[in-house]
């Protein structure tokens, strides 16, 4: 292990202990929790088999979120004391497959005016019509996941997609964006692994003048994909403290609720929005038990936390490098 890797691990473990101290105090005060970041899986249908995505192991039924479920999510969020929510309209699918996507964006923007509404797309379906609808919508931010500057590498990573089609779509989008007075933040994101690391410089050069930001992100294990750049083998003891049970909320397309956006099969389900409100589900016994285990730094019996490289390893979803 290099000195850099050793130092980084020591820093991450120190941060974990600091977080543990803060949230133990919150749990001891029996405080109620409200999410800051909400993933709304409008659909889990996708047109790609990306090598870093655990979706191929997903056993859940595929579908599109019914409008009634979506409406209840947004309506429940209106009662939250924290108004500057960050809403992601994606999880285990390609959002543009959702036929109600733009109605959902409009409804959320009208009813949660302080929230930031975002989604991540592979851009393969970004037709001129869709691009125009995105730019005319009240969407706050869009992330384009394109992991290479070479067609061969790209099509090895984003299996089932065409590099030429994706790049043509994006070039058209950015041309249209130049003519739009509204400020939509567009981010180009590259997930880096040994396959494409040599392309980072070229990637920045290709997109930095077109996108508002370029994000270079190390490849994580994403629970079960097994391609982490930072954790080859899980640690025997828990070394990380995950903030997701305290700040994140996930609503799957059928209304099921979870606490982790890496939990592709909703193994750690805490309820369903059709049975109870988001607030009640987020503070129920199952959710609190998960938080208590995290505060004890003892998630060995919590599935799927006990196989997660964020806490039994050194992956971090927040380790993004933004360059402009």
C-alpha cells in the first residue's frame, strides 16, 4: 500500500468517527429525521448494461412509477421543514424512458419551488425534441454519464449504446442550450477505471467548453458490481460511517421506500408510501434500527450494508472532482 493510500484511509476513518459522534448525540436526543436528498425512481427500465451497474443482478419487477405515487411523494415533501431538497428523478433506470418525466418535473417545481430537481441520463435517447423539452422545463440540473472519448472503450463500458449516437445527441443539446436564456446546469460525468483513465485529459478538453461542469468520478463497487477502484476486498471491521440513512430517502417506482441509493433491489425496505407518509416511514422502527446500527459502527447483521464498500471499504460517493 502506498503512503498516499494509507494516509487517505486514516483520514476517512477519522471522518467516520467524527460523524459517529455527531449522530450518536442526535439519536440519544431521540430527534426525528427528515431527508435532504430524495431519489425518486420514476422508472427502472434501461437500454444499457453498464459494466459498473449492479442492475444486471436486480430481481425487482420493471415498471414506471404511477402518477398517484409520484404525486403523494411531492405532496408529502411539502410538509418537510427543510425546503431546499435535492430531488433526483433516477435510480436504476434511464429517466427518458418515463413518458411522464416532464409532467413530473413541472409538478415538483410548482409545489416545491425551493427544491433542486435533477436527473442523470446516458444521453442515448436525447433526440432534438427531448433536448428542447429539457431546456424548456424547470429542471435545475442534468448529468450526462459518458465515460470515454473513444467509441471502442465507451461501448465496452456502456454496453448496448452507440458512442456516435450519444455524442451527436450531446452536441445538438449544447448547441440548443447556447440559444436558451434560462440557466440549466449541465454536467458531463466520467466514471474512471483502468479502462479509461488515460482519457481523462482528452475528456476535459472535449467537454469543458460545452458543459457547465465536468465531473471526474472514481469507479465504486455500487454494492455488488465489483469494479471498485479503491476497495478490492471488503474489510473485516466497519471502517466507514454512511450518511445515507440520516439524509437520503429512496422511493422505488412501486412506492417502496429505502434509505440507500446503492440498494438496487430494495433489500433494506422500510415501508411503502401507499401505506404511510414519507415522514412516518422515514422515522419508523426499521429506519431507526438501521441508524442505530450505523451509530454503533456495527452493521455486520444489516443486509445489504454488511457487503457495502462504503463502510466495509474505502469507496465514497462524494469523492467527485469538478473541473471547469
